C-alpha cells in the first residue's frame, strides 16, 4: 500500500488488503476444515450485505474478464450462517462463472426470498455444463479447468449443506450455466 497508493487518487481497494488476506486465510482454513469437517460458526447475518461485499471485492476479476454483472437483490435477507464460509461459497461460484466466460459475457446474481427460504441464483452465459460433468460437479477433485483443484464446488456443497441448504447446477435458459443455492431464513425473517 505504501509503495503503490497515490494520495491524489486514492483507490478504495487498498482498504480491502487486510480483509482480503483474512479472506484468503479463511479459504485455506476452509480447505483444512473440509478435510476435518468442522461445524460452521452460525450467527445472524444479512446475506444481501455479504453478497454486495463479495461482488465488490471481485470487481477487478469481472472487469478484467469483460464480464458484465447484473444483480437483483432484496433490501435485506437475514439467515443464520457462518459469514466467512458463505462468502467462500459466493466467491467460488462467481469466480467459476467468470472463468467460464474467458472472452467476456454476462453474469446475473439474483437473490429471492420465498417460503422461509433464501434462493441465490448465479447465471452465466458461458458454454454450460456437459451432462456427465454436471452430475459429478460437486464431487471432490472433479473439475473442467486445466488448473483447477476440483475442491471448490465440493467445499461449497458441504458448506451449504451444513447451513441446512442445497446447491444445484442447471443449464440456464438461453444457454450458459445456472448455480442455485437455497438456504433457510433465520427464524422466518427476510
């Protein structure tokens, strides 16, 4: 920060450095927890605020890939969850959607609330899923990426299930892929 920050043109991303180091540490911790299967630390949290912060931190990746982001979010959506682990899920799903569109494209992130559930959908305009891969997508070490570990979506599924939710991959209407995450609301709040 001291070396690159220009006081005449402050870049708000420098303010995220400490948080991003913590986030990356959380991801590594998450992989270790995946191996150990430790329970999440649940607390009341606003999923909308967590989504907004996560998407803002990914703005450079979206811009660099030429992916246009569209969001449809309610004012608030309160769930009981482990903020660090749910952020890991969000970042993983969004980065997968970005990487599926290396020549640019679009990503729609939509959160709806109905029947005591929060439903998060991330829809991209990439090539979609091959049916054989889609059926195994959430298994450990299954990846379509040359450099992928195949642990990201497996960890995402475990985290979502530990929160009493589900995660599914579908073909998007009009092409592309759609990942849907369904979580219970906190005591019926929205």
